[in-house]
């Protein structure tokens, strides 16, 4: 391996280590599908001189990373500061960081996740479709920075010319996007799943009542931490949120049916069947994915309702860890309740909808970190259901656990 190849390999390891990107493709968990990177020689001693750049496809998301030789703060970027940091796609579209760590294109905001691991490194994730790139498209990427330095850049008669650095110095990183095959659900046996202790030291994080305002923030945490989860969605919330459902699937998450409008369905019968079939149809229209999981609103289930869900091809899913995050007890309380109650094969109940969920979002990174420190791995509920015998179903004619789940 030549010297440049060694340097590029080192850059890949440095840029992508520690979760630069979120989940990998559903069919290849834990692995980036494609990635390109390059080192860049020193051009000036300026703070935004680029040392390396990388781009990767991760599901339906493009992930970028850039490292500079100098330290910089996001507040020092922008037209007013005379500094810029952008990723230029196909020589025509620039994704630029603004002083508030948001991404813009031609001055308009772009939905993207921005993270910093140091004062020299910046990472950006954006859905390929958000920048007009369909599956199969080829894209070229160049990182570009500008800054004003009177000592190092030749001034014109009127004003100093900006220093400019691009990486790579010659050509561009190129990547051809491949179609993402959505995660599949099932087939599963009917019945009620509360936990699966025989599965070993794994845990399934689940979120109810979305998609809603806090769902993107929850997804961003999961993506950053490379953790899969299971989302039980309300059919009435699906309209207008198809992109969020597709984002879940591209991340390797599972989607379950949580009824149409959060009605108590324990009595089963035609109304319950209608709620479940309408929700499944809405999810399938929006994301091309048919759920094989059902979670009863309020946890209110019955043998008849479990049987009805089973007849529709769905496993009914309860939980054995409930931090009651819906009651807004504070991030610390949510964290401590989850850690204190989690056992091997646990199913943790949280919420991304149904009210303000900022406390859940704030607690989530700490929940993940603490569970990891104690040796837990994260799985979806379908993975949990297939990983070993589950606890015998405890089905009653009343709610499993009161509350607004």
C-alpha cells in the first residue's frame, strides 16, 4: 500500500470512527454501504485549511465529514464573519453551514443533522432526496472553505480577496447511490410479547404516538448512536409524515400499528378491526411497509384483541419497562427509571408523540450510553421476538399498565 493509500485509510478511520453516521442499510446492520474519503495537503496556515474530507451513503442518507487544520467555531461562519464552510455537490449545489449550525442551500434551510466531535471536525447528515438525489444517482462532492486573511491572501485595490481551500485538491469524491431495501417485518406468530429474557443482554427501545414534532429529534439521536428502535405509530398521524416513516425504515427501525386515533380497543370487535386495518393501510401507502406488530393504546388489551391482531398477521407487543415519560418527570427521572428496571430481553416504552417530548429526547442519549456501559445491545422488537423464547403472555381483560401510551 502506497503512502497516499495509507493516509486515506487513516483518514477514513479517523473521520468515520465513533459514529460519524447513523444506521447502516437494513440488510447490512452496522456497516456503511459506500464511502469515499481524501486527505488534503496543507495550503495555508489559515484556520479553515482542510486536512481531510469524506462522504458516505448510509441508507437513504448522505453523510459528510470535514476536518480542518485550525480550530473554528460555528458562530465564526457566515457572510458577516467573512468565513464559509460548504459541501459542493456536482459543481452546482452547495450545502453550507450557518452560524447556528444549520445547513442551507442557496440561502434556504435544508433538513440536516449537524454534529461536532472537536473544534476541527464537522459532520453533516442529510437525506439524499432532500438534495434532489434519487436512488442510483451519481454524485460528486468537494469540500470548500473561505476566509479573509490580509497577510496570506493577495488584496485587491478595493478589498482583501478571500482565501479559498477545496478538498480534494484535484477532482472530487464520487459516489453512486444504491437503492435501499426497506427493512421487512415478519412473519411473526400471534400472541402477546412483554419481554424475551432468553434473548440475553439485549434491549428493545420503543416509541409510541408519533410520528409527531419530536420524532425527527428522536431519529437524529438514534442515527448518531447507531441504535435501531421500534416506532408504534398512529394512523391519524401518518399523513404528511411519509418521509419520517421512510427515514425509520432506511435506518433499520421497525414500525408497528398503534391504532388509528388512540382509542381503547380492549373490547375488540369490528371497531378495533377497522382501527388496525386503516392504520396498516396508511403506513403501507406512505412507506411501502406492512407492520407485523400491534401495540394497544393505553396497554389495554384482552385475549379477544390479541387474537384479532393475530388474525391480521400481527404480534401484540406490550412492555416491561415504563419510565412514564408522558408524565414529564424530567430527563434524570426518565433515565434512572429505565436503568433501574431494564433486564435482559426488556422492552422499554417511551414516546415521540402525544405531547411535548423534549424530556425524552434529552434523556435518550444518556439512556443509550448507560445501557451500553452495562453491556446491553439494542435490537428492534421483531429481532427480539425471533431471538429466543418470550415470557409467557400475561393477558387480562384490563389494561396492562395505565397511562396514555
